[in-house]
């Protein structure tokens, strides 16, 4: 998939397509909360495999049971279709 920057209309529709994600100026972000560290780390491991598959890696952090993920396509300077795709895949894993 060749990434391209999302245009204003696509950005306006984005929150409906990727529930729970905040749309910022140059990235999208979401906080995920779990019961404990093991659940949070397990989730991060699954996400790492998705990101590696797409060769597109998030800015993220973990403190105990909380994981914060920020997605942006730095070389294009903003939010792309690839960020949207990965966010949707992350949501699918979280909802399982």
C-alpha cells in the first residue's frame, strides 16, 4: 500500500471510521486501558507484529496497564491512509 496524506474531507470522516481515536493536527492517537501489565504488554506485542507487517511503526508508550499509541506518517508530514488502516487493525485486536 502506497501511503498518501488524507485530505480535509477524509480527515473529517476519520473519527467515524476509527472509533476511539483522536484526530490531531499531524497524528491520530488513542489510549487503551487494561486490567494489568501482562494484558497491556500482550496487546503491544500483537500490535508490533501488525506494524512490522506494514513497515510502519507507532510512537507509543506503556505505563503498567495503559498503552498510548500515536500514528503518523512522518516522511509525508501527517495522517495517511496507512495510519487509518493500522488504527482500524488495532481496534479490531482491542475489541476481540
